[in-house]
C-alpha cells in the first residue's frame, strides 16, 4: 500500500501563489505516475496535472501556463506550484499515484483545501 500526505493548502488572494507538496510512503517502489486532482464545491473531481516517473507531464487546459507539477523521486515527493491563482481554482486538491504509467490512479491522499479569494 501507498500512503500519500498533502500539505501546503490555504487561503490566498487572486493572483497569488501556493505550492502544494505530497509525500509518499509505504510501497513506494510501486509508484509510477503521480498527479493532482481537485474537486470544487458542487463539481466533479478533475485531473489537474500528472507526471510520469521520467518527468513527462500533462495538465488540464485551465491551468496550463499557471501551474507546474514536478517530482523529486529521491524524496518520494510531488509538488504543484500554482501561480496566478483565480477564484475558480478554489477546491480540495488531492494527491494521487498510479502503479503503472498512464494507468488509473489507485492511491489517494486525504486532500488539502485551497481557497482563492477575489
């Protein structure tokens, strides 16, 4: 099993920045891709960004050029740098991992709340 623990959420004004971190523990050898999902009030959970073990990334269109996902495999940590935040970025952000490249996410953190005020 893999445990994922997020940190870095909080309240920020529109235009500001936050960096989310997620540390993985447990069966870390089984982790291939890592990613961030988010769920806003009344909306479905959506993929924000995903990164493979080799560093290939993809993003949802709404965050391209504003968010950057990265990972430090030595520290078993994935990051999400969020710049130029907008009120519509307000959501609970979940760290996820997959046990094969481009496979389904099969481990989830408990989430961290990001609130962007206008």
